[in-house]
C-alpha cells in the first residue's frame, strides 16, 4: 500500500476491497508517519468524513493527539505483534467521544510493500452493543406513556376546533404574505386532530400503518414549523444525503417525534448564537429485532438533531427517555418518552451523545425497500 487504497484480490478475482467494504467494523491502515493510506466504508462513516478527505492526512487530524491509539501504533511497530485494547476512549471534534475496542497489527516489512511502519487498525464500537440494551430500555420507557394516551387525547382535541376556526377567520383579513402562516396553523391543527384520532396506536402494541415516507420532506416541514414559532431567530444547518430512499413509517408520528427533538434543542440554547443542525446519512452495519413480529431489520438511515447548548447532566442521561425526567423548569418530561415510543414502533433506535456545546440525538431507522413491512 502506498498512499491510495490498494487493489488487492482475494481469490477468484474478487477484489479484497469489496470484502473490506462489506465489514461493519471500521478498518484503517496508516503508514510510518501515522498518515491514513487506506479506509473502508465503515471507517468513512465512523469518522463522518469521505475517503478523499481522509487519505494521505495525519490520523491526529481526526483523533485527539493524546489518544492511547497512537501509543498502540508504536508498540505494534516495535514488537511486530498484534495488540488489543478494550474500552479505549477516542475523542474527536467530528464525532465527540466514543468507547471502542481496538485491534492493532503491524504489517511485516517482509511482505515487500516497500513502506515500513504500516499498521492496520480495526475498531469495534461499544455503542453497537449498547444499542441493543438501550432498545429494550427505550421500549419500556415508551410503554410507560401509554397510560396517559387516552387522557391526552381527551384534553387536546377540545380546543383544536376553536384554534382552526380562528385561523380561518384571520386568513380572510390578513395580507396575502401572511396567509401562509394562517394556512400553517390550519395544517398543524388538522395534523394534531389526526394524531389524536390515532392516539390508540400509542396505547397498544399493534403494528403501525406504514407508507414510504421521504424523511427530508418531514425534516423540512419540521424546520418551517419551528422557525415560524418556537425557533424564530435560531440558525438552522441542514446536511442531507439526497440519495437516501424513503423510510417505511407514519409521516405524522415522525413529524411529532422530530418536532419534540427540535423543540428540546431550541429550549437548550438561546436565539442569539443558537444553532440547530439537521443531518441525514447512510450508515452500514446495524441490525436489530423489530418490536413486533421479531423480524430482523437493517437500520442504516441515520437522522440527527444537534444543538450547541450546554449539554445534558451526566446523571440524567441514562434515564433521559423515561417519563417525567426533565431538566426544564415546569417541564413534564413526556416529550422524549414519546419520541422513544415512536422510534421503537418504527423498529428503530434512538441514542443521545452530549457534552458542553454539543448535544446530539441520533435516530437509526430502516429504509423502505419496495414493500411495506
């Protein structure tokens, strides 16, 4: 290997890079100066950076220079043996902090590649295993809100007709430029009525009705609603992968879940300097059991909502999706429990990474593959 991905073969003319790119574990190769000379697709996703931006650049550009990873690289070169590390913390401004297991192996000079000091590193992210446990925790938290579903349905539906009627009256008397806002009020009122009519979904374990949903249309709708109301003055950053296929899901439920996350992000920051980032991307490798039916689902679609607020206290993170857990004065702690319920019903997983200046909620969802599950 000399500075670009190698074109190796693994028998029957099957390129080795095809095999490496199918691995769920991130794998990289560095040279004697710790510059990246090979990355597989899982590594691109791990570092949230494409191969063109990674290759030929120092590893310290992407991992903190004081990481124990660099000591392991030197030890592997000096000993010529493979090294293994468990619960190694990797920190980076690109992906925050992650806990991983490492496998570090020096490539023997005797193989004749002509560049001494090359080392292969593979990562096994601990959060993958943790997701399976968190999935059960979040489902239990989601079930806790079902007892409140009937009460919420009864209390919310009564004032909606008055709100919608008032919006229709306003539409006839405001300027044409402001009519979009009154129509937005009517649209939101109709959506809430639809949600209330389906409230029984939240109090049963029956499968939800799913259709192919364009997640970018959902995010764009959520952004417009937020910027027209509780998130006025905030800076929104959108980083979307336009090639993603639809999600098999319920559009209104996904809107409700993402609205809750965006509202939390807005409340965690201030309009002056407050930033809310909405991101979608494809991530290979995670399979979990669906909550109904026991089917194995791929969860490659990643949707993130990130803010630059002060972060979530450490003591609350483990129970963040439980009902009545909140950091907001006067808050009831139901929003994230409802989000957990919606994500679980879609067969997905939600997780949270938080530190001062960066809080990120990550939804991992299945992709629509031509038929409704």
